[in-house]
C-alpha cells in the first residue's frame, strides 16, 4: 500500500481545519452552512466521477438517487406513529429502541422511526432500485444510456412532485436531526454549525479515500480497461457487465447518502432536488473536474456548489452550469486540470 496516495486526503483535512479557523477568526461562521451543503453535493459527484470516468457510463439520473435517499429518510422520520403506539409492531420497535419520541411544533407528543433505521432502509431501497435499473439500462451505450437514465430521473421527479406522502410541491419539512452518537447530531442547529461542518467533510474524506483505494485496486484496473475498450476487456476475461452494475450501485449509494445527510441537515427536502437540471449540474461538475480525476472533481464540485449556494450566479444558476458543460466539452473534454496552461504549471511543479 502506497502511503503517498493518502497525502491529498491529509492536505484536504488541513485545508478544512484552516477554513473553519478562518471563519471563526473573522466571525463569518455563516459560510460554514454553504460549505457543509457543498460537501454533501461533492460526495455525490465523486461517486458519479467513478461511474463516468472509470466505468465510462454517463448517468443523468443521479438526482433521482439523491432524492430516493432524502425522501425515504424524511418520510420515515416524520411519520407520526402515535395512533399506532399500541400495536404489537410499534411496541416491539419501541422496546428495541428503534422508535424515538418527541414533540411537534404545537407541543403535541409524536413517535417516529429512529433516523438510524430510516437511513439503513433508505440505503437498502437505493441498492434495490439501482440493481433493478442498472441491469437492463447498462446494456445500452452512449446517448441511449444517457436517455434511459434521464427517463429514470424524470420518473422520480414526477413521483416526488405528485405524491401526497412526499408533500407534493412543498416537499417534506420538520425532519428531525440524525443523532449519530450521543452529543453529535446532523441538524441545522446554529449551535451545531461547526460540528456539522466537520461531520460533512469527514464523510467526504472517508468517501474519497475509499474510492482512491478502489481505483488503485484490481477493480480499478478492470474499470480502466472497460473505459478504454469494453470489447478488449471482455476478451481479457473481465466481467464487464458485473463491474458496470456494481459501480452503478456504488455511485447510487454515494448519491443516496448525500441526500440522506443533507435532508437531515436542512430539516427537509423538496422536489427540486430530483430535477433534471440537478443531474445536468452534476455531470457538468464531473466534466469540469475531469472524468477520471477524483480530486479534480472534488475540488471543482466544492467550489462550484459553494458559489451556487451563495447565490453568486443568481437566477442564471442553471444556465451557468449548462454553459460550463458545453465549454468544457468543446475546449477541454478531459477537465479543466488538463488545460495546457494548467498542465504545464503542474509539470513544472512536479519537476521542481
């Protein structure tokens, strides 16, 4: 195991700490809110980077998986079980510590499923749906695959927008915080702003380290063969279908986990999170960072999402990401870090 592969993760950790100290020193802690949200969106795009950059499969349905995770945990943790508290099932769950009690906005007692159980169920549902979608869809290639995943994303969006259980156009609000361990909770509480910042970026670091290890393993080599030539990979004995489906599932889980944590952090989720333009945005970010460049994708994802969340692009937000995608595809299809000027700077730094 080459320890050098973990150096970027160490640098990222230092940068995260420095940024937090900077916001505290200059009393601009409100930036941590957008930085935390940007971290969860970045978790999604590094998962998509694996699918696009290494497996060579484009997906316009990642917003759908994000919404599946977010809506599932939001629905299960806001469903009041008080009227069913005497049923054997709820009593059994209560004895096992799987039911949480609390009060609503009007002070009335409520019972809801533990966020831990909701999170596990959300991930399981994501895996099942990604398998059911991935097996038939990944037999397609090129724009056929893109259109199929786009169709999946539209279906999820329309279900979220039109279903009463999901709050229709209003979405789901009053989602409780996710207590990971006593004293450490994912929520939008101002008092927990700093801890939530570190939780979010800690999850991102874990995710990127896991993917880095995957890239540098036998699986990573097989994926690069598939990206280079699927026919040649098959000839070499690589089970291309299995690898593509597995990476599709992995990228879906990353998107779902991002949706789960961001939903608990924001205290709700709306149908806009499942919109087609969200999926286009994620593809644009991966394209800017570099299809097979996890760190480039993470950097650009963090920067662009932060600027978007701060409202820098205003009402032209979606248009900006569309323009970025077009420009990158025309002038630098390998990502902004592969632009000749930047490439020369990197080579000079490496040789210094």
